[in-house]
């Protein structure tokens, strides 16, 4: 039987950093069409290389649209031409509701801050498997650490 301490020690032996979630929230935006977009960056693992701390992360995105925006599911685009054809409104106007810094304690002495910032949002003619409208969201991942070493 492997205990949690053994797992953490093995992860460290492999060259990764241990971290704990301190605070994790969504960045939230309201689009000009009334849709709400929520986006979050979730760190999966931190690789220790020469004092750098590259973050391997996943992007979580959720849309909340008025019911009249829903439609029949469509297949996703398979090439650039289909992606261009799927676009409906490029670079929509949106209001920032919330862009919090998420906090992660790295091996007990460093706090890593991460947040997602939407830079451009476009609506499409596409619908996901649940019939929800699909939006393309360009974003940046901002990071900082304390202490800033």
C-alpha cells in the first residue's frame, strides 16, 4: 500500500514540486449578447528546472447563455477554413466582472499566483453536444510568485 507521503516524495524525486491549492476562483465576463463566460486555469503539475517553475495547466471554460441561443449540436471544425466559416461575431464587446488571482502554496515557502485573462471572445454558428452555443475565447495566463525569486 502506498501512502500519500510516499506519493509526494516520489513526485519530488521525479523533479516536480509539491503544491497545495489555497484559493481558486473563476474569471468572469459578460458578453454584449448577454452570455456569461467563466474561465479558470488549473495547475496540474510544476516542474523544477534550474529554479524556474514552469506550470503545466488545464483551461476550464463554461458558458451560460439565454435559452433562446441553444440549438442542435454541430460537429466541430476540422480545418482552418471551417473555423473561419463558423465565426459569427469576431472580437465581441465584453465586460470584465471578475479576474481573481488564484493562489497555490508551493512546497510551503512560495506562493504561486495564477489567473486567466480573456483578451478576445468571438461567437460562432456552432453548438456543443448539449446544444449550448460555442464561443472562441482567446486568453492569457498571468503568473507571479511571492517571494519573487
